[in-house]
């Protein structure tokens, strides 16, 4: 439930990965410790550190229920399948009707929440048009996180208690959950993992974005970073077993296509410009020099969240962390701290 988000920041993980996880993937060794130029001390690399490309390959294989592979090059069948996907989702011919639709109250509410002049009475009037949203906001306001001395029974009272950032988070989690968790059978399984990633990516991005990024924009960027994935998975399912085993190159190309479609969705939904820019940088990570603080936070946060989902699903060891690259935005200590924060937040609700 959405109320878990607020409580998840305080607690420890209770679940452990399956025992067979250690045999599920070939071992990948992290590079030896390297000192940055001008720095005398050598930073020790954690034993479970995984490079970014390995993290992403494992995560997308989990989403696709695909076996591990170290085949580097795409086969002709994969190239043909990728062209079909690009024909559907790439270029100017893309049909925005293929994107999930947001409830009409969301754009109006988001515009109001960007304005400092909007009071709780006006917000209550807008929210009251959606009975499901009203119930969820009141439920979250009554959760243990807020520790209200009296039960919250009214919408305006709940909005005042949550504040603008709290209200925006509740709204967007309620909206995004069904978008990611839609579908049946294999797609539903993928949707569950994508939603787990979205929640954790939102937390990780908020953590890594401090203090340079707007807290809600960092949360939103993480939450919506996979909104285009389900449309591509549904299209991919039409071709069945056209490709019996995916190469690493195909997985990487498919992931980038998902990221680009998520960017297209954010633009279509008129999300804040800094969120759109961060998603753009994530969809084209080769241009490291042009990254904004939010873009840098999102790219790292997405991989941190992927590791956390992989650990839960037995796709990585319990001590797995994202390997820091010298010269990039976050140190190994910062990534470990972020991973610990995300893991601590994933307490199992009794």
C-alpha cells in the first residue's frame, strides 16, 4: 500500500534471498581498487560490488524471465525484432495512444501543487473529484508515520497533515502503481518487479539528489523511470519465441528503448522540465558531460534500486552493491550508504 512508503524509511529488511541465488549467475569480479588522480588513499571496493552493465543486464533478464548469457553480439533474429520494436515505438510516427493515460485530476492537481498560492481548501476541492484518491489520502494521513493525536476523518484535514510534498507523493504512487503492474501472466510478473523498482528508485533518487535536487522532483523521476516498459513488453510478447535466448547487446538495446519510451511518456504527461531532462539523460547515458544533478542521481538510483530488487529475487548476493567508477558523480561510500538506506526501508509490514 502507498502508506508503506512513509513507514519504509524506518525499519530493517526481514527477507533473505533464496539459497540458490549464489548459483544463478556466473561470478563477476569487480576491478581492483583504484585511486583517483591526486588522491593518495585507495578506496577499497566492497566484495559484492557489481559494475553497472552487469546490474542492468541481470535486472532486465529478470523482467524478461530470460536466462543469463555472455553472448556479446546480437543475432540476425534479434536485430530484426529490435527493428520491429523501433518501428512501433521510435520516431515521429509513434502513436501516443499506446502510452498509459493519466486520470484527468492528476495534471490539474500537479499544476496546483507547483503554485505557492494554492491553499488546502482548493486542493481538497480538486482531490474530491476522485473518490479512490480521497480514501487513500485519508488512509495515509491516519498511518503510524504521521502519529496524529486524533483520527483524521476529513479530506482538508488530511491534506494539511500531509503537506504538499506528501500529497504529491501519495497521488503519484496511486497513479503509477496500476500503470506498471498491469497485464497478465509474464507481463504481470514483470509489472510487479517494475513497481518494486519504481518505489525503490524513488527513494534512492531522493537520497542521492540531496541537497541539490528538489525532493519531489527527485522522487517523481525515480517513480516514473519505467513507465514505458509495459508497452514494450506487451509488444515483445506478440513475437513469442522469435528469439530463444537474448544476447547482452540485445538486452542493452531493449533497455534503452524502454527508457526512451518512458521519456516520451513524461513529455506527453507534461511533467516538470527537470524530471524530463533527467529521464532524457538516463535514456542516453553516453553524454556524461551534460548531466544535471537530477540526471546523475537518477542514473545511479535506478541501478541501486535494480540491485535491491535482484537481491530480493535471488538474482544477486545479499551483499551486492553498485560499483562506483572513479571520476563519476558518487563515491563508493555514497552508493553503499544509499543502498543501505533503501534496504532499511524495505521492512515487511506485519
